[in-house]
């Protein structure tokens, strides 16, 4: 991807490697790292490599759909949330797709059950691919996953 794409402050994106065809994300320029809603998080070894299995509700305000995901762990980091609390989180690297563009991003896993969005896309995932229009929503996607 050579040119930057313009997106709104919220977009529907997909995480194809995790089997998530659509999830609404808040595009958060105030957050350094990206995070994804996860619960029942369990680490395990697969052929000598640390992996993590987690469950996720991909739709906002809807717990009826559950996707069970697995991914290799690339790190564990202490992340300070917007309330100032620190939490040690697993970090995975996976492909995200917004519109026709796709690239790998690092994502931390945390329980976002009570948050408005199941995913935040942080600055490091945006750089150097995205420009955010804070007045717009769903510039590249329909927002049907709400």
C-alpha cells in the first residue's frame, strides 16, 4: 500500500486469520496499541510455540454470537487503560482488512464487554497507512455490524 487511505472514526474491519469477517472498531488516535475484546483467554503450547485461545463476541451489545480464536503469542505487555489501570495482556499479530487494504497489526487481548466497541485500532496499526477523518463514520464500510 503506497497511498494512505481515509477512514472515519469508526469502521467495520475484518480479521481474516482469526475467522472474524466483520467487527466494528473505534479508530482511536489517542491509543498507542490496538486491542480486541477477548474472554476465556487460555495460553497453550503448539509445536513448542506459545499460543493463546480466546472467545469473542464480535457484535456490539450482542452476546449471542461467539467466535473462538487461536493465534501465536508474540509478547505479553503491561498496558495502561484509559482509566489509568495497568493490565498485563497477551499480544498477537494478525492481518486486518479495511476496505480493500490488508496488513499485519499487533493487537492486545482484553475484556471489553462493557465498552462501546469490541475493538480499538491504535496509532501503531494506522501508521503509515491511514488518515482519520474525525467527522466521518464508516467511510470505507457500511457499519452493518453494529
